[in-house]
C-alpha cells in the first residue's frame, strides 16, 4: 500500500470522496432530510473550509516554502505560526469542512461516511508519510511541534 503514499493530490481525493457522498445521497434519497438552517450551516462550513486552506497557503508563501503536498522533501521552513499554531494540517482540515458542507447541503446523514473515508485515507497515505519526511528534515523541532499541536485540531 506504500505505492499510494503521497501520490494522489489531496484535491483529487476530495473530489472522489465528494462524488461518493453524492452517490450515497442519490441512492438513499428516501432517507435524506432537509431542515431549517441547512443552507446556512452548509455555507458556514464551506466558508470555514475555504478559509483554513487559504490561511495555510498564505503562511507557507510568507515562509517561502513549498505548498506541494506530494513532495514534502522540498520544505525549506518549518511553519509553526499563524493557523499552524492551532492545527498541523489546516489545508486538509479545510477540505474536511468542505466535505462536511457538501454532506449537509445534500441533506444526507449517510453521505457523511465520506468524512471517515477522507480522514482515514489522508491520515494513512498523506499525513503519516509527510510526518516521516518532516521529522527527518526538521528533527527535534518538528517532534516538539507535533507534541504541541494536533494533527487535525
């Protein structure tokens, strides 16, 4: 399974999971529920989902380091300020909130299984390999950062 590590761009993973969530909502439509405030909740989650990755990219740009998640070896700076004081993975967390917004918009509680799939895939095939490389690159500084800041939140 190591062949999947750092291979699939996270945006593609999000698109696949969103498609699976839509299929779930479509084929279980009789179980979908629509409620007052649903659209507002979806919009709030979507804004959060866009804001977190944007803040992450801005922090990386300020530090003049790579934002390419498929090649963490190119990281030249350990970014621990800004949004990175709250989460080690604001971009992936933002995508999580985008998927949550999509599930709320669909009105399908069953489609939210996609969130579990997303977190499991990203943790195993993206985040853990990144962490191994960043530990080699930044050593104790990265280990300390991991102890102080959560992987997701």
